[in-house]
């Protein structure tokens, strides 16, 4: 999703433009596929209907990729059932950002039931900053607070959580 420069509204992003600006992706043989929704899906507004739509799209297209379909459920804020469904596709990770630090989010209880390897740390800047910056503009430097909270929730060291930042873990063709 991007902001339309003329209207300021969220619109679907054409991933073909990424190839024009990041030609290295062709070398990595990465297939970026975009599926548009009417109206666009904002990850902060995921509801059971949207989850069902996304699950249907993944299930419909999974065999086209010989089981190698991968992705990140950006800014994951769902429940345990949704998390397990998303992870059942094999190559998917859950993007974890500042929402984890929000007391009423309940995301910590969901994540406790999963494995550290199921997650990717995200900033979602400039949105959804972690506590103590909630209500302010988010930036990458604040991710340490999310990492600390994830370490606490998962009862692991901060060093183990920091390994989630390794993009080569998600896109092995980069290494």
C-alpha cells in the first residue's frame, strides 16, 4: 500500500515498479506477485473476513509455486488460530512490530504459543511505534523496545531476538 500523491488515500502498489528500481531482484529470481482488494487491505485493519480472503488466495495459488510460496504477514496482530493458519503455509513468517508492547493488544499471549523462528521483527515506521513512543512517529531506532519485549515474552535473550533482523534468513538468495 502506498499513499496516492494526488489524494493522499491508500492505493494498491504495483510491484512491477520495484523491479525497475531494484534490478537485483531479477538476479535472485524472486517473483513478486500483487493481488489487489477492493477496497485495499490495510494491515492494521485485519478482521476475520480479510483473513479468510487472504487465506483463500494463498490456498488457491499455493500449488502454482510448488509449495515454495513465501511471505510475511506484515504487522501481525491476529489471534492464535490466525497465526497457526498463516504459519501452516510453510514459508510464511509473522511480522512483529510495536503493537507487541501495547498492554491491551494481547499479542504477547499469542506469541508465547509459537516459536521464535516464526517471527520477523518489523518497524512499520512511521506507524505503530512501541511503548514508550506510542503516539509519536515511529522510527527504526525504536525497534529495540519491540525486540526487548519479544525476548521477555519468549523467555530468550535479546541476542536471540536480534537474529530475526537477518534478511538473509527470509530471502536466502541474498547470502
